[in-house]
C-alpha cells in the first residue's frame, strides 16, 4: 500500500516524486502533437502508414530485416516464444530472475505450452555459460523436451538495470548456434544498454536472432513495443499477434508517439542514468547502516537498494518513504517499489528533473537518519550492511 502524502491527503504543501517505475512516464508534448496529427489506416490490413514507418525505422535501427509493433513487452516476448517454439515438445532456457519467468504470469507455459528450464542469474544479469551448455537438450532422448530458445534480458530489470557485456552475448550466440538454437533478447530497456555502452543498438542486436524493446518505458511513449527479426520470423509473429487479439486497427496514433520516442528520447537516457547514480551515491553517503547500494551495479536508470532484513523489511521502508508525517521537515512523498523483502527499487525517467532528484535525496536522507537513530538506540554496535 502507498500513501500519496500522509494517507489522508492532509498535508497540502507536500510533493510527490514517483520513482516506482519508468512505465508511468507520460507522453511528451511532441508525442501528443504527433498523435493528434497522425495519418492512420487499418493496420490489420497493413494499411497504416505510420505503423509501417515505425516498423521500418525500428528494424533499420536494430539491424534486422523486419519489425512488428505490438501492445506490450509481455506480448512481444510471448509472440517470440510462440514463433520460436512451434513444436509441442519444446523448451526454453531463461534466467531465474528474468522478467519472462517471474513477471509474465507464466505465459510461456500458460499460453505457449512451453516449459522453461532455469539458469541462475548472476548479479550482473548474465548466467554461467557452462551451465547453459549443460542445460541444452538435443533431440537424442525420447524422455526429454528439446531446447528451442535461449532468452537473455538486457538491461536486466531485477539485477538493477545491468547491461549485458557484448563478449558474453557473443558467447551465448556461439553456443546456441552450435546446437541450432535461437536466441531472443528481452530488450525492454535495450536502448539504455546502448546508451551506456555507447554503441548503436544494432551492435547489441546482432548477437541475437530476435529482439524486442519497449517504447513505453524510459522512452516515454504511451503504449507499445517493437519485436524484430528476420522477414519470415515477423510474418509468423504477425499471425501469432492476431490470435492473441493483438491485431490493432488505427494504431498509427500510438506509432506516431513511438516515432518521436525513437527520434528524440534515446540520447537523453543518459540524463536518467546520471540521476540514478546521483541518488545511489547519496544513499551510500548518508552513511546508513540499514540500506546500501553496490555502486558498481548502477549503470542505467534502475537502482536496487539492499536492506538489512534482520532490522527492517524493504516494504516498511517503501511505506515510510511514501509517507509525509506532520512533523517531517521534508515534505516529499517518495514512491518506490519492492518485490523482494531485501531490496527496494527506484527507476528514473524523463519527467524526473534535477529538482525531483534533489527532493528524493532529501527524503531518503531524512528516512535513513531516522532509521539509524531508531536502530542505534536498540544496539550500540551496528555494522555497515554489506552489498
Ligand atoms: C525486462 C522487462 N521485460 C518485459 C517487460 C514487460 O513489458 P510490458 O509491461 O510492456 O508488458 C518489462 C516490464 O517492466 C520488463 O521490465
């Protein structure tokens, strides 16, 4: 549960800084103008010129033959899985902390009828390549499913927006090719990865057969993701999108915002990365004994803050940050999110200005100080939490 101010809205001078996720970013004025003026048609008939333009430009940027505009990242991943794993005895391999495994409602099994074999995600979003080799199952034993797809996530959400090293991607590609298995990248935030690595995004996409990215996260568009790959893959993906109910008609209104996103919102992602590092550094400089960030892991727009669970749960901190008490000197409701009891997360996006960042830091400092005082009273000797 979250409070905007003090739960009842009794504190009129409080402001809210919402860092739960980048999906809450609103369309820019340029996007709104582009949407109003979009030329549209029926996209199921292949007659929407704005959608066609977005797909063409996206494919070109990713260095792939073709692309498809879909409703969401979840749909893009599910379509990719359904196309790559068309046989009934197929299996995919994915990280145990991947979005496709943890947060897409088991879509691969529920809808695609595909089982997932898991590899332990390391802190940097990668997994061990020897373990990958061990997990691959070829068509040699009638008892076993057959591996058809490896999924990698870049940037890695639950690993704090970590960027996958290009050398590692090249090795995943080599191993998969050796066994004739395709690789799909859940690149919901791959533009953040490209900006961090200072490479064109095609340099990342070249290591995978198919890739998706979201227009509606850090890029600020209201709706939509792009799925890209070969011409034959996209032709099949188009059919699968239709059966999932994802054929959309005058979708050019949304594609128009997507075009602004790829033209104007990619280069500025470095501002979000700078803001993320600033907040992470401030958390550590607050000297908190309860919360800590491993600064080496802060690469893009996501920061995972580790909490000493023996003292307090991350959820309690999230609630305190969102609350403004009448006696508080800092009148900021800071909204953050938490999925695991030992971590909470902040995510930056374009509407979070320097001023918002300062307000967030003030609020975090206030709460860290309060928690340290509370727990120091209980035990004189407190060790610094390890990352
Ligand atoms: C890494 C990753 N993949 C996929 C998705 C799903 O995107 P959507 O919310 O558009 O379905 C998300 C959403 O946060 C994500 O973080």
